[in-house]
C-alpha cells in the first residue's frame, strides 16, 4: 500500500500547522510546512533586494541557497536557506506582508512544488499549505480543509506573535489576514481552494485537541 499522505490546507492561521505538527509527532509521520518554504523564498528576495515579481531571479537565488530543514535540541523544526538559519526571520512582518506576492509567481511555485513532492517520497507524511490536496499531493488519502473566522484567526496570530516577541496590532492583523486570504485565493496558479474530495472543518471555537481528534477520525476511516 502507498505510504499514508495527509494534506491539510486552509487560509492563514486556520490552525493547520499547529495540528499538523502534533499529528506528525504523535504518529511518527514526517511533517512539512510548505508555507515556510514560500516564506523562505520571500526572505531571500527581500534580503537580496530582488524585485518581488522577478520569478526567475528568485528561483536563481533559491538554487544558490537551497531551502532545507533541521531540528533544534528541543525537537522544533528549523528552516535554512543555504547554511543560514531563518526560522525566526521568516515570521517577521516584512516577510508576512510580501509572501503572497512571491507565492503567486509560477516559477517559484513550480520549483517549490517539485521539492515538496520529492520530500513526500520519504514515507508517511503530513503536509500543510494552500494547494496540497489540489496540486502537491492530489493522490493523498486524507485531505482536510480547515477554515475559521477572520477574527479568531487574527486573535491566534496575535497571541502567536506575542509569544515570539513580535509587536503587532490586532486590527492591522485582521486586515492583513483578510488581504492575504484574498490574494491567496485569487492568484492564477494553484489558488487557495479546497480539493473536490477534501473534508471541510471549521476550527472556530474548537480546541487544538478537538481538531486533532477530528483529523484522526478521518484517518481511521481509511484504515
Ligand atoms: O501558512 P503560512 O501563513 O506560513 O503561508 C505563507 C504564505 O505562503 C501564504 O500567504 C500563502 C503561501 N502558501 C502557498 O501559496 N502555498 C502553500 N502550499 C503554502 C503557503
């Protein structure tokens, strides 16, 4: 039987990465945060002063400083471009504000989707993003599409930012999330949208454990 592939898609701060990480840890699956890869490409573009619409230039920068993942002693995932640890840098507001522009570039998506598909060959995997069920792993046995209200997602991001020591304004976060939703859902290539065979789940007011239990019940259905 093909190794289990779990695709978790949804808009910003819908709870995808928290639940995907927990699921992977609990069941020993590999976890891939594809949003971190688009953030890494954006970081490189900003760092090197590239035009954010210059797909070929950004791909060349990614060839020169490839994205890779590691772990710190506490088991947390680290993100690198070349040998530089950018785990914290990719969560900063400058990257967050620019990432939807870079993620809309076909050349960048082609390159990162190839890398994501290659990483999925390693075995059982849980991947979170916007186009996992539609484009990256259309054959995934489990496809979940998480949603939540803009207010709740902004509150989550606000708390997450505070815990990382990043100053933010809640109202500005709401506007930024709504704008990113719009850009991610309206781009030409692989827009944010549920796969036809994805199971939808609204995480508004639901605890992380509740979301985890729901996804585990979906996995049980296929066993
Ligand atoms: O999940 P996140 O907020 O870290 O994602 C950052 C951005 O990357 C998001 O605005 C859209 C983009 N993205 C994407 O286009 N495709 C993916 N598979 C994952 C993220």
